[in-house]
């Protein structure tokens, strides 16, 4: 049994439900136009890519590379977020909690930390092709290929070809996990956010 007469299975179900609520609300929020771009999860250019954009500021046709790319990367992440929910829910459903009670009674983000540790690489494999397709949809990969080609033709520059697919996938996932964590904290701290009997019953244990 867990705390307050609840079994580990019941606690596990409550934790999963909290995570599912988090990913549902989080993916919906990030999938909106500007969901990433206008949030704390805004995806910036990686350092190597910023070095490329800095060199291209004086090159006709590429003077707005950084702003254009940031807009395209975030639009791609927003587009991909619309398809994140079922991937996350599948991962959450398959999770087993080695010690559900300790997670329930742990830090305010303990379930999200556990989810990330248990599922990140599997989620990456499923989410990466979606990100790549979204980057293509918004022309980000073609635009970036043209930009790096122009950069690499400049004299005295170090050739560059940053892996944007990997970077954007990991950045987009960080945003989604961040939204789940925010919702988990909300459910833990605010009884009004416990919208089902199971959430009320399970999270009442950590209020004691």
C-alpha cells in the first residue's frame, strides 16, 4: 500500500493522469501560432548557427538570416507540437513507477523528472521525423542550406554545417517537458487544478 490507504497502483495512475493533463494542455498551448516564439521556450539559434548568421549580415539576401531562421524554427516546433500529444501519452501510459509514493511525496516536479528520464530518448526517436517534416514545411532546412553555402564561400571563415534537426528536436521537447512540469506543479500546489476524483484523492496525500 502507499500513503493514506492508497495502493502504489492508484498513486501511479494519479501521477500518470497529472502528466497526461500536463502534456494535453502544454502541447495545445505550444501548438498555437507563436506558442514557442512568444514564450519562455522560444527556440534561438545554436551558437554555431549564430556565428554563421553574424558573418552573413553584410551579404545581400542574407542580412536577416537570424530573425528569419528563429521565426521558421519556432513555427516548425509549433507545427510539430500538434502531433506531440499521442507520442507523449503513449510513453506515459507505458511507464511503470518503481516507487510511486516517493515520487508523489517528492519535489514539485518529481513526476516530470521521472517521465523525462524514462522516456526522453524514445520520444526523441518518434518526434525527430515530425520536426524534420515541419522544418521542411516551413522551408527552414532549405533556407539554412542556402545560408550555410553562402557563408562557407566567404573568405577566411570556418566551414559550418550545424545539425538543426537534432537541435530543434531537443529544444522542442524541452519546451514540452517544461509545460508538463508547470502543470504538475500547479496540480500539486492548487487544489482547484485537480479536476478529477483521482487527482483529488492522490494529491491530497502530499498536502498532509
